[in-house]
C-alpha cells in the first residue's frame, strides 16, 4: 500500500467506525472496541480492493447519502414523531445552503463583480456558516409554524409546499440577494487548503499536519469531507435520539397519537407542535449548509421539489418513520436505488433509440417511474417501513413492570 492509499484508508476509518457504532445492537461496553476493529477492517479493505476511481465513487455516494440522511432525520422529527405533513423540505434545505454561502463566501471582485451579485459576503469560518444556516432555518421555521400548524393535515401539506415554492422564487428572481438565476460560486470548503497547498493554510495548521497531507491532491478532498458529513450525521442522530427518548419526545408522540388526550393532561399542544417543526427545520438547514460546501456552486435549480422533498419522503417511508435508524437506512438504500437507476437508464438509451428517438430522450423519466413504483410497493406491503417505530418505555414504568 502506497502512502496516498494509506492516507485515504486512515480518513475512511472515522466514518466506518461511526457507522458501526450506530448499527451494532450490542451492549455499550462491547460496541466501541468492536466498532473500531470493524471500521479499520472495512476502511483498509475498501482501499485495497477498489481502484482509485471506484473508491472515489463510493465516497461520493456516501457523502450524498449522508446529506440525505440528515434531511430524513429532520423530516422524521416533524412527521415521524409529531405528525407534521411537511412538503416544504426543499425550502429549508435551500435556505440553509444559501445562508451558509452568504456567510462564508467573499463578495465578488474584479471581472466577476460585473456578472455576480450577492447581498453580503462575510468570509466567516465554516462552522459559523453552518450555525448561521441552522439559526436562520430555525427562525424561519418558527415564523412559518405559527400560522401554518393551525391547518389540518392536507392543508398543511399544501401550505408548506407553497412556502417552499416562495423561497425558490425569491432566490431565483432577486438577483441582488444570491445572484438570482445565475450560480453563486466560490463557496469555500473546510480545510481544503490541506489538499492543495498545506503551507498556505494561514500558518494555523501545524507543520506535522501539513507534512501528513502533502502527498494528497485536491481530488482527494472528498475523503476528508466524508469525515465531516459522518461527524455531523452522528452528532445529529445522537442529539435527536437523546431528545426523542426524553419526556419531551414522549410528549411529541402523545400529541401525534392523541392530541386531545395530551391537551387534557395539561400539555400545551401548540407549543410542542411548533418546537418539533423548528427542530426539523434546523436539521434540514444544516443539511443544506453541508451540501453547499460540498458542491461549492449553487443556484435555485439545485433545489427542486422532486430532489429535495419527494425523494426524502420516500427515504423516510422506506426506512421507517418514527425511527431514526430507519430514516438513515432509507436514505442510503433509496439513494442507492436512484444512482442504480441512472445506470439502467443509460443502458436502455441505445435500445430505445432504435424504437423511437423521442422515447430515448425520455429515459431519465424511467428513474422517477421506478422510484414511484417503489413508493407504491412500500405503502401497500410495508407501510411501517423496514424498521418499525420503537416504543419507548420510561424508567418509572420499567420499574413498575419489573415489580
């Protein structure tokens, strides 16, 4: 194994270990050492078995699936645990992406200033941009939730879909805000200098770290960004899982299942519904921020309802609403189906070209057809998803049942 392959394997160990810590259903004292061993084995195994191109494909796939898993966790905290039929996921996804872009990028200068416009460019660090995206998304979610959550389920879905469309039209038409219909470029990537010129990282990177990354190329940056996405996904999962297992989470499920009974028990139902909506909006905003820093160039066309809302709902329904592990599992499986259908559509293109050129131009719609059929199959045969919702029992009830 050469030096570059060794560095890639070392970077892959962290996301592999985090994945095993979430997956392994063992006792806590056995999970950490076993997860570390399995993570090392998988990381070095992938590096040795796969070629450079195939390994990059796997890493890119994992990054996008991880981003969608964060969106699915945000939707799960709204729908799975509180019953909000939010069809505006893409709106908060977009809001988080453009917020972090404005906070972390620089104002266009020179020749680019004639063709690019944006309201401000603060050039703040990556984490500040992500936090700003979370705060702005949560604030907008709060303002939206107050009037919208008074509606019934079906009208709530229409209202959130319309709000997401309003967000999209604003970013599309208001050129002064984020360059309007033209791409907003130059979104910085965290620690990208380590893969370009480590000595140019501003002097804050230790010499040992700069020497360690010196053999790496800019194309290897995706291995580091996979670590970033995996850490955000793990932290988001842990925080949501802890909160939803607490008394606060039990009240959310009570409001979802028996709203009148929860109100009769003295719970302020409206407040809990708003809280759940805001939490989901914050998580979606974080997912949008991570997406923006990954692609480095965004515009309104990146945030279509099919890619930002519909497919997230399919992921959550497939994995299992009301279960955070199911939400993440559904994200990886459905993204795998989506990527796999692209190969199927490309392979069918020559065959359909013989039948009809017009039909061959529509091969990409086969992908959505297959995803739609998969959604129908899920609703008919597995309405609770692959992993059913876990029923939590408080420690007090456990003690009473034990006695």
